[in-house]
């Protein structure tokens, strides 16, 4: 009996040690070769300023890296709010989508639609456009353009990183096992101006996407720049 008690105690201690080790590994941010903070503040005629995130929002998001900025176009005086988030634990990104987060703080989702913008090289980049309103007169609105980069490939579908293979902890700390999300937000004061504001968001997306791509592992621009290898590595999932 005493022998089995010792065995059980040792097993329990081992499990507690393993759980603490896994929690420590999961809590330690996985860093990129080029941090997202190196994204230029000046992009064409757009000038950016940093906007600190609320500490509670930052904690809940649990990203390994992010930037949150407002960019103003010096030529037109238009502005957008830009959020870029990176996590090497893709499952943590599942709940942080415009159609989830904005309604949670009082915005009413009017429409989500597939759209696209033209990049600097002439290629077409797919994105989602979300329209939100708030207030009884519905004269206050938001346009949110978003898309994801999943291990170097572009997607607009969060279900692409929903399955079991994306839910393991990244115990090896591989920065190439990741998803990143781009959100470009523009305010609307009159519902009739949604279309014009969508164009503003897409115009900025066309400017910033190349700058984002070069920072993220396995993307074509990062690979050509020598910042990543061609093949994604596997991830060691926790039991």
C-alpha cells in the first residue's frame, strides 16, 4: 500500500510539474525576427501614431506581438485606425474577429461581405468588409476591413485555423506556426457615406499590405527578403 501511495504521489507531482511547464511555455511570447513595431510609421502619404491598447484588452487578446496605430493621409486628411496582431498559438485568435468583438461593445453588425483591393504589384487581395452602426439615429458607423495571414498564406476565413491541428500549444516556440490578423477601421458619420469610407480603408490596405507581409514568416516577400524559410515547420502539440 505504501509503495502505491508513493507512486501516486510521484505521478501527481509529475503532472503538476508538466502543467506548470506547459503554462510557462504558453505564457512566454514567441518573438519574430523583425518585431511588428518595425512597421514604418510613414507609408506613402500616410503618417502613423501609436495608440496604446487598454491593458485589459491586451491581456485578453493574448497576442505574441501587435501594433495599434492611427494613420492620417497628409493629402486628404482622411484617417484610419490600424491593428495588426500576431500569435504563434492560432487558437487564441478565434474569438477576436470583428463580427464578435464589435457587437460585444455595443456596435450592431449591418453587413459582412467579401471584397478585394489592388496591391502595389497589381495583384488582387481578398478581404472582408464589415459595416457597423450604433445609436438610435444610426448616424454613427464603422467600416472594418480585415483579413488573416496563416503561415504565410492569405485567407478571410477564421475556420481555416479552427480545427484540432491548430489547437496544440506551440511548445517548440516556432514563430512560423502562426496566424496574423489585419484590421483597418474607418469611422462613418452618415450611413450614406459607407461606400466612400470603404474606399478609404481599401486604399490604405493597398499601401500597408506589402509592409506587413515582409514582417511575417513564410510570406512571399519575407521569403525573398531572406527572413523565413520556404517550408513551415511542424508544431509539438501538448498531450
